[in-house]
C-alpha cells in the first residue's frame, strides 16, 4: 500500500534562510507526487507536482522539489523563505488508479 | 473558475442536531472527495465519488455520517446526530481523474463546532 512520511512535524527557519522539507514515500511503481500548502484558515493549495520527466520540478511561490527514486524521496526546497511562507505543508503520493495519500504535514514557522 | 465552493464556512451547532455541509466542485471534474482535518488525526479521507457514484466510504466514521452527490455540481455531507467529537474542519476537493497527474483542488473548508 502506498504511504507518505513527513519526518518533521515542525520546522522553524529565519526569514531569508533556505528551506528543505522532507518527504519519503512508499509506492510500488512510479508515483505521482505532490506538495500542497495550507495557510491558516484556508484549504490546501497545490504547490507543485511530479509524474514524469525532469526530476527537479518548479512550482509556485518560488518552491521546487526533487524526485529521487533511489531514496524514495520528494523533498521540497526554497532558497530564501519569506514570512508569508509560514504555513503547513503536505506531501502526497498517488499513482495509477490509486487515490492520493497525504502525509501528516510539516508546520513551518518563520522567525523575523 | 471559482474553484471548489463550500458552505457554510463556519458552523456551530448543539450536540444532537443535524448538520449539513455543502460542496460545489469544479465544473468538469469527475471525482469529488470529502476530508476531515483535526489536530489529532490530521487529514482523513471520509468518502469519494466518481461521476456522482460513491466509490469508497470506508473512511466514514460511523452511521451518523452520510454523503450524497445528486448531480455533478453538488454534494452534501450530513451528520445526524452530531457529537462534540465531530468538531473539525471538513474539506471538499475535486479532480479530473483520481488525482493522478492533476492533483486535487480543495475548497476553503467548513469549520464545524459541536457544543
């Protein structure tokens, strides 16, 4: 069965610093991978997705993620965070006829 | 497109009352999902529909919960009777295909408080 693990429940970084959020997945074939962001009081918004091709994918708001099959990972990165990036981030995996499975989320706090 | 529209945004109700949450998916999307989000359990899939037909309701917590999709542009999630432990944010999401390659588009959610 497919599964997603986000090892970090909460991360704090300073404004302007770089960011990497970890995501590990379990899936028997080539997965479809997604990152979503949820701002307080809002629904989840799609940041980026991967399903084939270039393993480095670019998303909205300056985010990128890299698919590493050998490590079963799809980590989210941003070179310089802004205070507005404070939110909860969810990784999700799906594939074929399978519905998406979401991780537990990582809460990001930005220090001024 | 206005996106996935949920109503109401907030609902406060007394224990034992019936609660109905509403969702309008994006036009052309053939899958609709209902999720519940709590601090303790995170994001839980309750039920999903394909072309208005319920496909998997294994996440529905108990018989007090029911969901319908009478047409392609409307779905409801009903709780009867409601209990304090049902307090959560309920999200509706829709997609073309079962999310593969497209992902889901979420609504802004309904925050339900049962007192």
